[in-house]
């Protein structure tokens, strides 16, 4: 028997997610079409959006579907940077945790190499926890030259949970937006966007028992962001591209506090005859 243990890398697909995917995939219809098939596909997308928003303490209108965590991180970092710099060319500093995932680190580096960003890595202690004094120092000029802060919710290598709410308070006191990469947190830890006070949050379904290739950027209302993709104007113009109803339907996180694999084992046990627990 093989024991699959690398849940930080990706999780097994939950049976509920597979069922939801299969039934939505059997329906024809583009969620943006106005005929009845389109409206049915749209209903699937919107119900899934509501469920996802409720699971992370956000409003449905704040959920922007993406192809996963990498796209959500790129959309947040580049989009926030361009919007802030375009509004005031002095805002070029990008403050990111030193232990971020490469979807954030390489994105910040790209902004430095191609878009004139001045990237500052916030140091972490021996446990990988970001130094909030360093963040305070970077914001000491009132945040005038700062485009954004990005600090992950939970680390993908060592699991360290970052003081995201405290960082959000510091950032906002300086008038600076903050993004958090919560790809390793959603579905495993209680995540509440409103309570944490972040402006943007990335998540990815395959880290909590959903399929690979779907995720979301939760973007608080009124947060200025320049889109990466241009096209059909879906997702309020933030992320153009035909909506993927089957993927959205399979992207609901398991109830808070239950782990995807624990749910799977419970269900498996329940299905075996002669077992009572
Ligand atoms: C913290 C973190 N951010 C982003 C990603 C990228 O997510 P995705 O695989 O959905 O593109 C990962 C995946 O390993 C991750 O662990």
C-alpha cells in the first residue's frame, strides 16, 4: 500500500470535488451566454463563488477565479504594483517576505528587472517568521514610496504561520495595500479575509482536495488593480477568459478545521460494511 504524504505539494482529489466536477462538466454552456444553457453554467459558477467567499470570510463579488495560486499571485503583485505606481510614480518599493513561494519572489524580481520596482525582502527569524520591525522601518516614511506589501499566510516548506493581520495593520496605517499568499492555509487553517484586513489573498484548490488548475484571487472591493489579461472582460475585467464552471464547482474548501485527507478517510470508513465509526 502506498501512503501519500506530500500534501503541501498537492492533495488527493476529494470524492465530493470529483462528483461536482463530473456533473458540471456534463453540462454544455458558457457562463457568459444569455441562453438557458449559459445561465445554468453561470448558476454553477455563482453558487461556487458564494461557497468559496463564505469559506474565507469574503463577499462573493470579491472572488476572482484564476487558474491557481501562481496566477493569483502574479495578478496581485503586478496588478497592485502597476496601479499604485501609475497613480504616483514614486511608489516603487515592493516589500515581500524573504521566505515567500517563488510565485511571489520571482514575480517581485521580474517587477524589479522590467518595471523599475525596488524590491525589499523582509527578513525572517529562525522559525521563518517575518520581522515586523523591519516592515515598520520600511513604512517609516509614511509609505509614500511603497507600492505594496506581500506576506504569505503559511509557509509551504516549514508551515510557519505569519502575523498577517498585524502586517495588514501596519501597511494600512501607511496607506499601503497588502496581499497574502494563503495557498497553504485555506482549507487547513481558519482564514478570514475581512478579519485579517488584507486587500488581496491568493488561494489554490489543489491544496485542499480540489483539482489542479483552479484557484482565486480574493480582491477587496475598491482595491485598484491593473489586469494582467485582457479579453472578454470576465470577472469584472480583472481576469478575462471563459469561466470554468466544472473547476469552480470543485473548488469549495472543506469545512473549516477538517482536513481534506481526514474527510476522505472518514468517508472511506463509512462506506466499508461492518464498520461503525
Ligand atoms: C505558498 C504557495 N504559493 C503558490 C503556489 C502555487 O500555486 P499553484 O500550484 O496553484 O499555481 C504554491 C504551490 O506550491 C504554494 O505552496
